[in-house]
C-alpha cells in the first residue's frame, strides 16, 4: 500500500505537468516546469540504482522542488 500511495503521488504530478505543458504558452513558467520535471525524471532514474529518497538531504530538496512545481501549476490555473 505504501508503494501504491508513493506511485500515485508521482502519477498525479505527471498528469498535472502534461496538462500544463499542453495548455500553456511559451514563457518562463513553462520553462521552469519543464526543467523541474526533467530534474525529477533524472532523480527518479537514479533512484532505480540507489535509494536516493533514503538520504534526507536529497529528499528534502526533491520534495521542496516538487512543491514549487505543483505551486506554479496551480498558480497558472488560478490566473486563467
């Protein structure tokens, strides 16, 4: 059940990012969302080989960046 909950968090963020990228015009916010998504994808690829989420230094930064990512997407939805 823990893995399913963890996986669903990433699936929800992924669907929000894809919807944002499809509906958004070019700009700084879209570039930042795509850059943070790429960084998250790189960290998730690294997590296949080593347990990066066990390290609190990396996990804190990762979840803060994911919060900023979701916040920028929600800010766009409120402005539309």
